[in-house]
């Protein structure tokens, strides 16, 4: 050993002081202090907070009166003699060596070799019996075998009174695996150093539930330096906080840190490997070899994972890896800036390799990014373009649209895929235009470019046509679907996909239109297995919706609601826009409505309406079911004005889109609500319109489909006739409707019909037939839980129920007895909720109000009153509304009854 050692840098013998303003990692600090191992190795790449954590542990030991010393290593510490000098000074500061024992210090420094000096050092320290903790930072910079051997001697031969805390960017050659097996060494990996979501929220001063914060955390995976740099940027630019959090990868400080602290430490071959393999979302050894022209890709990926180098193994595919999002984005930017690198050629190379491995989705994505239109079109034509496109969604849509028109023009199947994608993303007009262009160019799909179109391709075209029919809310005949099924086959990925779409989607829609609800249930259950087999989760949501609609039509309320909730869960992750979620919410609300849970139904329709009004494009059926359900819920909640406003709003949209079927449905619902509220004159005006009459005559819709529109129109008209004291006409209509409905499986419609039949027969004095019908109704409605069917018609059916309860008729069925008790309880509940009040004198009516009241009592409609008095209909409506308010009435019959009670009418 030299007699005159070189001077030492004292700054290396104390912590750098960087943890003063850092987040205190309490859990990790206690974990490290409480470790039973002699040594702890914190191994992680730059930016993981190794030094900060060590400094916090160092300070904690000081607070607990435990001797501790610090040594920061650098590349100049690879001379063994100098290393011993620093080591001696470190032990002196830790109190492990007695600074006053100059003889012992001389014996250590005058050893024959560095190893002999360390042996003497250990002997002297053991004699003193002192305890202490030695912190060695950046030991990855020690590459000298002799120096590494000295560290190993310290770990192996020191007493248990010594403890070591070391930090390194990569695993040092210290036989760490053996030391861990012996229990000498604990390893703290990069993953354990990452901030938790709660820590990131504290550091950034954000609410832990903030969506932007969650996005940042997912993108960085809690990498400490990225979160800290974002925190610094937020402090500098507080007004741009939202923009900074959504464009994290573009932070110049982050890119500079990665360049200076991470990439500069790497050999050129490793940097080349990282940048080139960042092109793929996921990477495996063989793909890395293909991209980088190397042979050790698998070994390199394992090494990167072992060192915690911003890479993890893919959960769902063994042997595949993926870089952390922020690091992948940085590497791609770095690759694009490198001169002489053909990124498009690398994408094509990746696409070709992935295609040989049947990784079709990834192959298509790389082909589009490479601008390799020939390869992309080949994949779309031959390998199941619909399924691939739907898996990657908007990204593939934009890629296909980027294909030059000349290349697209010749490919029928690629253009079909584009049409389907446009439909899938709510761009119905563009999809329909593209489809009609294809139909014209192919002679209604008979030939393409002079060649006859194969039956399987024609089946795909017809299947797409059926989807457009559904989107336009037109009935889809079962015969049309059967024709598609005859031409479709299950050969090849594309043919199999079309067959599954036909069997699991189109067939269900057609059978639902035809009223074959039990067949829909069977097809849906069969379709679940088929769609799961090809990972087509986008279609599972629709199946659950149609399964729920079929169960509801059959009166299976609980099963319907379960299916709708499954659709709602799927919509959160597997649907490109909000249509499916909105429809599921509206359908759940409809189930709650029939179960008489009006509060729950109101919450869901409000949520659906709010989302619906925020959408740029939404499916037609979604619009219809949301508005019709909301109107019913609002009307039952004594919010008739809002309900009618919703229906008028929906009608304006339907009229603009020229949706005759939707218009008729809305008008039928308007008649129902107006009639139930007692506004029969207003209801009559709608009934007399051409649209309602066409629906009533069955002139809207396809003859092969269930005449549900006509049947609902008949039901609405019968209700109106009953309300306007024409029970005989209503009875004739309902008897015919009941006979007709027996041919179909729509249980709710049948129950509504039976409810009104009971009311008609009772009104006509046929009490025996009415009581028989009441027994039938109760025996069917109670097991199904469809309480709202009776509640909706309580104005009409209450007299029959009252008669049955007053007479205490023996029904012979437990179901009726239960219904009687439930009805009595319901009436008591309603009485408590709305206690009967004595009608107060209305004061003096104006002369015009008296005239309107007398004409109302004479049975004149609003239009007839306006003609008689020479007023506009809106003026008469205003008088009628103010008159009803004075008479404490909500409908005409109630107003007239209250007026007679007050002696305002004879």
C-alpha cells in the first residue's frame, strides 16, 4: 500500500441532500430498516428514486441513534488502493473503527495488498464490537474485479453488527442469487420503488379519483422521476395542468432525463435494440431478432426484465413482453429522429413476420403503418377483415381510409369492411353511401370486375345489407336472413365470422321482429358460445340486449334485467361509442318501471338521457327506447308535461329522419299518456291523423313481422274508447285483439289487453265475466312481478277491483286472494301518500271559464270549443288548464266531477 494516499473527495462521504423536498416513502423505509438480512440491494434503472430512498433510510437511522456512514461511488473508484482509502474513512465515520486508534488505522492502510488491508480492517472492527450501517450508492459503476471482490469480502466476512444498504442501476457481479439464498441479501426491485396511486396523488396535489391522474399513473406505471417531473411542470404552469397531464410523453424534461440518465449509459447495440423493438406493442425474442437482425433477442429481453428496465411480461401471452407506455413512446420518438432508419420498412418486416405466426390483428396494424397497402388488403380480403377491424376499432378505420383510392377500388371485401366499420362507429350515412356504390358497381352483387361473385361473398354483402336495414329501423324478415344463411359458409376465418354474425345477430333481430321470442332466447344462448370462441366481445353486448328484450316480452322480468346488466358491463370495455351503454340503461329502467320501482327507473332514464344528448351519433333503436321509456317514467311520476315534451322532441327527430315506424310508436305513446291523464280531446286529434290510422290498419311494417305496431295502436284506441264512455266499441276491439294476440308470444301486450277487457266488461255490467278475467289476470301477473301493468290502468280497473273486494267473492285461487290483499295494501299506501282533501271553493270563475266548463260538460272537444267560441285552440287549451287548476283536477272527468260537487254544474 502507498505511504502517501491520494486526497479524498469529502462530498462522496455524505448523502447528496436530494430528499429534503421528496415524498417520504414511510412503508419502504420501515421495510428496509426492519429487514433481517445483513445487506440490502436496491436495483433499478435511473429515475426510480434509489438514492432518495437510501437517504431517507440514512436519516431515519440517525434519528434512532444508529451509526451510519455514506459512500457514493463513481467510475474513478476502480483502483483497489483508492477504494480501500474511501472504505476506511467510511468506517471511521460510522464509528465502526475508533478514530483515536491511530495504530489500528496504520495497520489497515499498510497492508501488503488491498485484500490484506480489508482483512485487517475486519479484524480491527470485530475487536471494537461496534455496530453500524454502511450505505454504498451507485455500485454499478464499480467494474474492477478486485474492487468487486473487496465488496464481496465485506459482505461475507464482516460480523452481524455490520449492515449494508447498496444501490445499483443493474445487477452487480456479486453472486446476488447465492447471497439471497443464504439469507445474507434482500433485493428491492424497480417495481417496488414505483409510486402507488395514493403517493402520486399526494405528490401532484390531485384527487386520487381524478381520471387524468389515473391515466398518468397507468401511462407511467408510477415511475418516480416521471411523476416528479410532471409535478414540477404543474408548479410552473398551473393553468395548463389538464393539458400537461394528458400529454405526459411530450414533456421535454422527461425526454431529456431519459436521454441523459438512461440512454447515455447504454452501449450502442442495446440502444438500437430498444428503439427498433419499440415499434411493436408487444415483442418476443424471435420478432426482436427479425427487426434488429440479431440472434439473442430472447436473452436481451430477459436481461431487460431482470434489470427492471421499463419492461414487463405480457400477462396473456407467454414469452411476450411490452415496454411501459411512456418509455415506448419515448423510444419511438427517438427512432423517428435517427438518420438512415427506414421505419416503414421495419413495420413491413414486423407485419410479414406476424402474418407467418397467424397474429393477424398485429400484422394488419403494422401493414397499415408501413403504408404496405398490398399486404393490408391481402389480410383484409383473406384473413377475416371484419373481426380484425372490430378488434382494433378506430385505429384500423383510419388506416383503411388512408389506403389510396386506386388500391381500394379493386377490392370488394376491403370496401365491405370499411362500410361495416363506419356503421360500427355510428357513421351511418357514409356507410350507406359506400354500400350503395358497391351495389351499383357489382350489379346488385352479382359480379365484380367481370367475374361472378362467389356465394360466400354475396352472403357477406347481404349480411351487411341486413345490418343497414336494422340501422334504419326497418323490419328484417326472417326469409331474408334464411337466404343469407343458405349462401354463407363456415370456410375460412372470414366466412366463419359472417356465418356467426348471421346466426347470432341477424337471425335474432329477424325473429324478434317476427315475435318469435323463445327462438330469440335459444339463438342468443347459442350465439354466446360462438362469439366468445372468436373473441367478438363487441357482439356479446347486443346479444345480451336482445336476450333481455325477448325475456321482457315473455314477461320474465328478472331474467330481462340480468341480461341488460350484462350488456351494460360489456359496454364499458367493448363498444366504441356510448350507444350500447345508453340502451342498456334505458332497458334496465323499463324493467324497473314494470316492477313499479319508479325511483330506480327515473335515475336510469335521467342518466341515459344525459348521455344521449351528448352523443354526436347514436343508433336509432337506442334513441327510441330511451325516449319512450323516459316518457312513461316521467308520466307515472306526475310529470306529464315533461313526458309529453320528450315525446314531441323525439317526434321531431323521427320526422326529420323520415322514420315512419318510430313516428307511429311515438304517437301511440302520446295517445296512451294523454288518455290516462284525461286529455281525451288531445288524444283524439292524434288518433285522427293519417300516421296513427296507418299504424292501426297494419300498413306500417313488413307483413312477415309481428303486427306489434297495429296491436299497440288498437290497445291505445280501446283505452281511449273506454275513457270516452264507449265501452262497447272498446270491448269489440279488445276481443278481436285478444284473439289475434294468442298467435304471438308477447306476454305484456296480452296482459294489457286482458286488463282493459276486464274494465270494459265491468263497465257494461257483465260482472261475472269481469271477475273471471280478474282471476286470470292475477294468476298470471303476480308470478311475473309485472305490477305496473295493473297500476297503469288503475283508473279503468279500480271499479272491478273494488267490486271484488266489497263482495268478497270467492275465487278458488290463492293467487287472487294474494292479489286482493296486495291491492288493498296498495290503495292504503296511495291514500297515505296522497291523502284525500276536501275540495275548497274555487272562488268566482270568469265568464269565459264558465263557458268553457259548460261546453266541456256538453262533451265538446277542444277544437269544437274553439270553433263555438271563436277562439284559437291554444287559447282554449290555456283556459282549460287554468280551469283544471281552480278545480283541483288533472283531467276532464275529474274536473267535471269536482264542479258538480261544488254546484257549478247541474
